[in-house]
C-alpha cells in the first residue's frame, strides 16, 4: 500500500505561506492571478483560449508549414478560429543560431517575403510583434535546452550531450536564467506578451525537492530551480506571469506515486513543499495526454473514463481555485488516425472535467498537423478540424461561430 499522506493534512503549512501572498494579486504589476483566475494589466479577467504553435523549438527554428503557408496569415487564422492566446516554444538555438531560416527549411518566398534572410531571432521578433499587433496574447515557452530533442533537465552538464547544445558546450543553470531574462526584457514593450513557461516537461532524474533517497543532488530539484527562474524573470519584467509545469514523481513517500503520470503532469508535492513564487504571478501548468500519446493502464480499466477524474484531481486539480491551474498541453488525433475512438472519449472526458472544475483556461496542442501523435487543429490538407474546434468551444463556453470556418488557401 502506498504511504500516501492525506492532502488536506498537508495544506495547513502551505496555506500559511500562500495566504501571506494573496494580496500580491491586487497590487501586482501587469498580468496577475487571484483565486484561480487570470487578470490583465487593467484588472479585467482573461479567459485563455490558447493553442501552441511550434517550430521555433525544432531544427527548422521557424513556425511550421511556412513552406506552404504565410506566417501572417497563420496568425490571422488562429485568431479567426477563436483562439486568443498562443504558446510559442523556443530553445537557445532560437536566440543564438545565425543561419537564415530559409536556409534551414524551405520558406515559400511569395507568402513570407519578410522572413527571407532573417535569423531565427529576427524571425521571432517579427512574429511576436505581429501577434501582438493582431491582439493575440503570447506566452513564450522555453521548450528544451536543445533543438534536437526534448531534454529532461534545464541544464546540460554531461559532456556526452554537449553536441546537443548550439555552441557544443555545457549549458548551465545560469545560462538558462540568462536566456529567460533575455526574452523577458526583449519583448517587454509588447502589450500582449503576458507569460513565460519556464521549462517544458522536466522528467527522468528530476525531482520536486528532497525526499527521494536515490536522487539527492539538489541540481535535479525542480522547486528551487523554478523559484530562481521566476525571481529572475520578474526582476527583469514584473508584468509577466510565471507558468511552471509539474514533474513525473518525487518518490518521497508522501505523494501518491503509483499513478501513471505524463511528463509535466504531477503537482502533488506543491501541497507540502509549495513554490516560493508570488501566488499572484504563479500559474501551475500541467501537461496531460490521452491514449494517442501515452497509453496509461487507466485507459484500459473497465471504469474508463469515469476513473480519470480522481487521477486528474490528485495530480493537479486539487490546487484550483487557490492557484491558477492552466493545462499547457493536451490533445490528440481525436479519432482520425492514432488509437481511434478511445482518444475521443479521453478528450471529451477531460473537457467535461475542466468545465466541472471551472478551469476553462488552457493551451491545446497544436496548430499545424505535423505533430505525429496529436495532429493539429489543421488536418493534413490544412483544413480546419471542426470536430476539435467544437470541443474547444465547449470548453470555452461559447457556441459555434456563425461565420464560415476559415480554411487555408495557398
């Protein structure tokens, strides 16, 4: 039997710390959170109807599908579909690689003349400014230390992995904070730049903090790393929100570690080792996926999907509405390809859970169709997946659009 300490018993000490920060939301500069809700600089509540648009984090270091789409038209289509926020993954190569993006991958020149000859950072500058101009809220996501693959930690100290880094050298915690501060300052003038997701899906040897007798080196502890990153970002740009993802498991005997857990999904240690980040600036951002991405044993349980809610509640839902809890990635192929109907059932159940909890903010993964295990809001022919969009509209609490669903015409 798992040695699981009841969460309610662990909240008392945490609440003493957190309630001392509650008033911060009322006086925080720029964007803020309070009682699970997110507010803009004017104090108006925001609903994040978000989607991820990846590519600046991949080997092409640019938004996906510029070989057949225009970058400005992509931004316009995202907005026209009802999304009001975009999560933009980036990596250190995005900031330091000097190769023009049209030399890394074909960029259709007639549709993207502004991007020809631009470095990844110059292209990101243009993208950020245009998304801001079109009124989309923007969250930058430090996705990995490498454009080559997702790395489990926010630093690279193993010489065997230096080849993954843009300069072939060690990438330190100080380098990570430097790069977070760099983007926080660089885009500070953009009104709709509202948040930074400080690292994507820390996993493997990563632990929350103390507790696992096998992982005792503090360099692998996510809690102090996240706190130091949050402090550095807020010192550089106090207008921003700090999105922090969970871990896999802490294996400390206190959490319920026998649950199947996605990378970035587990926040249980927050109940008894809370993050020292002002609650008015903190967003807990779990990642959770269904059977198209990660086949958990719980998906094959005879009680599926009724058995899912208790796991979601344990891993992250219990923290709403004291915290703002905003899923930063979820999605799947939704019945076309992949595992089939099982993923449809999972996504429908997840939306029902979020609606029930009043957690209507999220970022869906993703916009373009070439994420192999999830597909996108666009299908392989770049037509809009109206079934996925209808599911998101249910989450947002809005009816179907009365205007024609926009599709791309190259």
